[in-house]
């Protein structure tokens, strides 16, 4: 498939999921007790040593894929330690050495399950200044709503991490649902179209080359 031939998202859901309020409110009022996976605990402990020893700002790039966005964010936040997290070793292994830089920021990539990693970060009292969620898997089928981050049991921990949260997707309903979830959590957040002269991730570049548009929200969760 060429870069300019990315298929648009097809969904049997024409607007916000009719159960989104019930789902989000249930998760906001419940305790998430799923055990932490050992491999994520080990990965977190290693990164946490770096975080605790670092005097500057912490920036999270969740669902970072091949880490191109992480490297780009390190250039945008040269005083910060930028942490890219993705569950796929296959994607992380594709991280290109050309992204790496020295004088223009520092970053590290971690293979971990975000359902566990976010909870561990909250427990360790991390306070990221910025948290980016660029083009997460949209799970567009209505029956998979609870696989979307705002419909998942871990959603309250995204809110607890705080900072400036930015979410982008090429499916506007995903972002609108996320904004609704944030509103239910006490953080009303506008949704807007997004475009830039420079794409920050391979997916963003591919979507725009295919004529698709992006939607984003930016929430201040301090």
C-alpha cells in the first residue's frame, strides 16, 4: 500500500457511542484491580530510576509506535526527558537511528502495556508536564468501545497523570468521545480540526497524504 493510499476508518457507529456515559462513569467510580504484568513492572522500574534522577520536565508519548514522534517531541521539549511507550516490540525495533539526537533533546523508548504502565506512573507520583496520544488504535466497531482508551478501565489514570494532554486521531468520533469522557471526569475540553506543515508520526504523514484529516483535543489536567 502506498503512502498516499491509506484507507479511511469504517465504523458502524455514526456518532458518540450510546453507552459512553455509562461506561466512563462506571470506570470513574470503580477501582481497577487487574494485576500488573511482570514484564511491565520490570520495564517501569528501569525507567523510573531515570525519572527519579532527572531534574527536568517529564513528557510522555503513549502509543509511540516506531518512536518517530518521540524523537520529534524531544526536539520540541529540549529540557525534558521524553518517554515513548508502546506495547509492540516489532514497532519499537523499527526505530530509526536517524531520529536520535544529542543536543536537541533526550528520549527513551519502552516496551510496556499502558494499562499497567500508566497505573505504575500514577503510583510513583509521576507528574508529566505533557502527555501525547497520537493516533491510538481507534477500535471503530461499536462493540469494541471499551478497547478505546477513554472507554477502558484505565481511563481514570490518564486523568490522574495530569499535565497537558493532547489526543489526535483521523477518526473524529474517537476524539469527540474522548472529550466527552474528560468532561465526565470534570475537564471540559474543546475538539478541533488539526493540520500542520510537518507530520509528527508516520501515520499522520500517511493519513494526510491520503487526503484524510486529523482531529485533536488539548486538555489541561493539572
